[in-house]
C-alpha cells in the first residue's frame, strides 16, 4: 500500500492514485462512517474527505423532491439508499451522493 493511503487527510489524496483492490478494502474498512467517500476503478483510488454545507443541503433537497415526486407519481416502489457504497468486487466501487432504487427487489442488509 502506498504511503498516501496509510494516513489519509483532506490533502493527501487530491486526485486518483494507483492502488490495489486490497488497498481499497483496507482504507474503506478503516474510515469512520460518514467521514469521506471512497471510489475505486480498475487499479485507481480516490478519497474525498467530507463535503461542504451547500453540497449537503442541495443533496438533501434533491432527495426530498424525489421522495415527493415518487410518492405522488410512481406506481412502483422507490427506495432512497442514501450515499451507500456500491461495489463490484475487485474492479469498481463508488459512493454516490444518492442511490434511488426504483422497482421491486431493492437491496436489503
């Protein structure tokens, strides 16, 4: 694992860095929940530490608008999974701002 991934800070990973899937898993598992978002794509890793107030406010507004729209217009179920981590083991992972699952069979943990 590179030294950049050992002790991440706001400035330590300003851009995509080469890494293995094992590096990603170790960093993902060591981050306290809600402190950052981590992405992995075919040998490259990106860590974003936190978000600004404006971004957080806008993100929640979009989720709220989608909830209202889905409750009034959708005949299918609609789940807001928040900013969960989506993974395709060994290849890709992402932590988008919002994950909206439309239809039956939404992931359950």
